[in-house]
C-alpha cells in the first residue's frame, strides 16, 4: 500500500510538473520565438512516444501563455489536456527564469483501470522522471480550476473532478471526487457509492481524508463486493493517520481471494513532511494495526479465519521495534498445511536496509507436510536386505506421522534480502503425530536445535523418536544437514530399542554414526553393537549381535561395506537355525573380511570373503546333539534378496550323539554351500571322510561324497552320493575282510533312503547290495544286505576272500552261497536277523579233508552277536572226519559266534 500511496500522492503534482517542463521548453525558445519553441516541444514529446499539440499564445519575459494543450499516448488520446495554461515568470538571476505560479484552466486527465492496474498509457513513468529531473528548481504555486478526470474501465468511463491550489508540499490543497455512479458493459460492471480524496497543508498542519465505497465491481477477472476504505490524517502536535478498510469479497484468479476482510489501525507520525528526503524512521513514531479475514488465498497459499495484529515503535537508533501475532485455520501451502496455526513475533526492522531480526513462537495443529516434499526427503530412507523392511517401515511411519502432526517451537528470525533469511530454533523442536508418534529435537549446549536457510536445513542436538510405529530411538546428533535430496549427518551416539519388521527385531548401541546421501549415493559408517532376533536372510536367530566398526558406501555399482578401526567384526548368538530340525547354539565368532572388505556389490549382488579361523559350533536337534569344529574356516558369500554362503575349511571334526549312540565324522577340505531363503538350498563336497562310533557297526572311510538338497519350513529333500566307501570290521579280530561300496542316498523330510552295491575291496567283485531306510529324527528304520549268488570255484571266489579268519583253515571252496540280513532300528538301537543258504557247497580242510554237497539254511536270530536259532540243520553228501560219511545231516547252533 505504501508504494501505491506514494504513486498516487505524486501523480497529480507530477503531471503538473510535466506541464511545467513543457512551459520550460517553450520559454527555452524564447529568443527564437514561437516557431522554434513549437519544434523543440514536438521533438521532446516524440522522443518520449507522445504526441503533443498546443497553441503558444504568448511568450514574454514575465508571462507564458499556452492554449488548447493536448498530450496523447501511444494508445489513449488526450491523456492530458487543458484549455489554457498561464505561467508567471520570475528572473532571480541572469538567464535563469523560474515559474513562480502556474494557472491551469479546465485541465483534464485520462487514465485506464483494468481491475488490477491504473495506468496513463506510460505517462506515469514520465511524471516520476519529470519530478526527479527538477533538481533544485523550485516548485511553483499551481492552481487549477474546472479539473476533470476520466478513468476508462471495462465497464465504462468513470468521471470525477479535481482541483489544486498553492505550492506543494509547503502550502496548498488537492481535492479529488467521484460522484456516485453505476457502470455496466456486458459482464463488466462497477457500482461506486462514493470516492473522495482530500489533502490540506497550512504551515506545519497537514490534514487529509480518503473515502472510497464500492458496492460491487467486476472488471475483467477482478471481482469485489462491498469494498470500504476510509482514512483520516488529523492535525495534531503529532499527526495521526487512522484507517478502516473492509471488503466482503475481493477476488482475482491470478493473485488471490479475500473474503470477509476487515483492517483498522493508526500511525502516529513525527512529522507531516512526507518528502523523499525523509526515511520511514524519521516520519513514523509508532503504529498499531489489526486485520481479520474469513478466507484468504494468495497464489498457492490459502487460509481461513485469519487474525493479524501488530504494533511498532521507532527507537533512538533509527530502528522500528515490531510486535505481531497471527492466527489462522485451514492453512495450506505448497510445502505445509495445518488445521490451525498461530505465530507470535517480536523483533526490530532497519528502515534503511529493510532487514528484520526478531524472535517468535510458532504452534501448528493437525499439520501435514506436502506429499512431494515428503517423497523427496523420505526417499533417502532406504536400506539393502536384510534391513530393507525396517527402512520401509520407518519410511511409512514417518510418512504417516508427517501427514497429521502438531508441533511447537520458539525461534529466531532474521530477514535480509529476498534470498537472505534464517530461522533458528534454539532450544527445542517437538512434533506429535496423530498416530501416536513423537519426534523431539533438543539442542546441544551452545548449538541450535534447528536452523532453516535458503535450500538448507541444519539440526544439532538430541533427537528422540517414539510411538506411532516409529522406533524408540535416542540419537546425539552432532550435526545434520539437508539440502534438497542430499543429507549429511554426524551422530555421536545412537540407542535403538528393540524394533521389529518382517519377523526380524533390531536394537543397537552405537558410539558413532555418520550418514551422507548425495543423489543416488549413500555412505554410512558406524561403531558399536547391533543386536537382532528373528529371521535374518533365511536364518532364525536368537540373541544375536554384531559388534565393531563398519563403513558402507553406495555407488553406481552397488554397495561396498568394510570394517573400520578393527580388522574384524565380532558375531555372537545364543542360537541360529535354518529350520526347527537343527539349531546351532552358543555362537562366538570373529568375522575377519578379506582385506577388510566385508561386502562389495555390483549390479545389485553383494559378496564378500570372511576368514573365521578355528571355531566350534555346538548344535542340537531332536535326539541329536554335537559340535561342528572347523580348522582355518573361510566363508565366501553373496546376497541379493537371499543369502548364499560357501564354507570351506582345512578340517572338519563332527562328533555327534544320536539317541544313545555316538557318531564321529572327520573330513579334510570340506566344502559346504547354503542358500538361505523361503526354501533353503544345501550342497556339500567331502573328501577323505571317516565315520566311526556306535551308530555305525563298522569303520567307514569315504574317498569322496557330494550332497545337494532343499530345506523348506516343513520339508527337507536331498540327494547324496558317496564314492568308494570302505567298510572294515570294528572288531580287533575282524570277522570280514574290507569291503568297498558306492552309495546313493535320498532324504525326504527326516527320512533317509540309502542303497548301493558292496564289493570286495581286494578284488572288486560285487558280493551284495545294501539298502537302508531311517528316520533321522526318531532314529527308527530298517536295513537289508542281500548277497549276490556267491559261486565259489578254483581260481575264482574263495572263502578267504570274504574273511581272513578261514585263511589256512578252508580252501578250494566250491558251490554256491546266498545270504540275506535284515536289520531293524528303534531309537538308534540296531537288531538284525539273517538267512544263509548253501547249495552244493563244499570246501577242503586240513583236519578232516574235503566236505562236499552241503545244502540247507542257517538262520541267525542276532546278526550283530552272530547268534543263530537253535537246531539249525545242513545236509551234506560227503565228509570224512576219519570215518567216511555220506548223505548225512549236521545240526548246529552258534551263540555269539561260538
């Protein structure tokens, strides 16, 4: 309003001064008389895109008189005209004429108003330059009679009268009045009830009045209803300017909307001299103002129930102390909206620079951060697997919280140039979300909790998060800066209470944390302890923790994660399992990444190599327990959505207790692969493996084995192959000679099915086929060994090939033997029976000679103890124990081999 008032104040006087310049141009050609003067004036007007017409009636040393002045602009004719202008000339010095008085008879001004701007077709620019070009030239007395003004509007011309007298601003008066009128043209209309402007200067006394009443206005896109402007400038020891403004409705699509607005106030002035040589602090002593509006919209900003009040007072150091308060509801802007907003401000303005510095209080209720702003800032909240679900949950909780929250803060505000401003929250910033969350920033000593600057947000202090699906977090933020989509955060310590997402609970105690985000790149470094419980990359963990220092950086090719300060990370867990069937307990490992590089990522695939050294992993299952001991173990792994692990070692020692029996596995250079996921995939390679213990009724040496399988929530399937499995009797005096088998095994859940041929190791001859079914959980099952048709002949198969116990006792075997042994396994306890069949079997002995034609069956009731049923019978064709016997029968029973 100050700018408009200033322009209005100088308009009439500037136009008068413009006429004075024309008079000066006319008198400048005094010596050349009238023709030259006309030429000078025409050239001057043409240079300013004006058309000037006039009759120079008289050019004298005491008086200049011009008739029928008409000045037209580029588009509007007769912008300024007068029937007669007479100027009285004084000569204070040689060749220095001045005008002491100018009389204008029937002057007329023509302007245009389109509903937004009042213009004189460019002539208003010349009034300013004319006024500035006066320099020290004294302003004459200017008297007008019969002045007319016409303002062209889209609804039609609005006409009024004006008059002036005296020398402004020393003495004089100016009056402008419009009569009540109603204009209509098409959809445009204007109904003016009253319009008057009056200024009076008498010595030091200055009085004034403005009164404007518009019932309705519709000019182009501007609409107004019941507009009232009333202002008075009173003549007192200290002049007082008072005003009352109201409007029922004011609207323009390009600028805004105002509904039910009222403003009033007064300003106490130090002087009535409003010339430009005075600054605001030299004119104004104090000011009080208030304003209310039912609705307000300006560009993209909207509010309802607006209440604004303020007061200001100039100080001895030429500044303006200002106190203001603002209340509004249903506030909306491109960044923030709120159901209610209140603002109190107390500060000081420097009139010379326009700078403001002060303090205030801000309160927001039911506020919401605009979705585009939330997307930009929360888009940086992300993490790779396995913590991506936690990042998603945090981002969702913040998004929900910042959609509906309340907050309050005490702040400091400094305003300079347009792009030079700063808002500082010194002590505490608190946001409470409708979802039950709380975000509080408490300033550190000597720092500000929050600093807002153009394109930069800075936080420092203790940040606490709680409730509303937010994690319970305390972070000592040394400094955090946000600029667009870039973050830079340095934290002295972080405490995260247990927080779960997608079945994985996290907690943390960090001594140091830094986070930097630039565009698509993220850098994270931390030192401390991270704890987790639940399913981590397909592994069920309990009371697991990782401790040490780590640095993670995201680049164009993906993530790179490495240790800091120490070469290794510590890993401990109460237990870990891929399913309920097997649990590894009491884990304590040093994780030492190769060259300190824990994770590197390329094309979305993370990988790493970790040296674990020597370690042991106790484990338990249903009726199974043991300890897996590794020597110089190493892990190579990759991870995208799931974790794939390859474990190698120089040696693996695996003693187990299965039921009441023990089993011991020893192997060199084992290789184990695990791919964790909804379905866990297993594979293994074993070399030079030995099995022993009470569960295996033999000593087993395996040249090599491979294993592949899948483990789902309730289903385990796998297939294994064992090559060159050497079986030797565990007894000190072996009952049978070494055997070599090739086994294939299949696993379906806990059920194992194994089969394969059994050969004599020495000759390679196949002598039997072995089959086994076993439930690995209950250790219930069955096994069978079925021999081939064992045909004995000279130069072929002989009894000594089967057992060294008969070497030197039996020779020259002939005929055929068959055997079937059946074993039952109950809770790990093994029992077996057997059937041996002889067909025309015979052999030679040293003591009784040859025995021929043996036929019959021998049934064993306990194969483990080599005990037969009673009265087993064999027939024979010939035997000579000293007395030749033929076609006889032999009855026998073995008890524990004897």
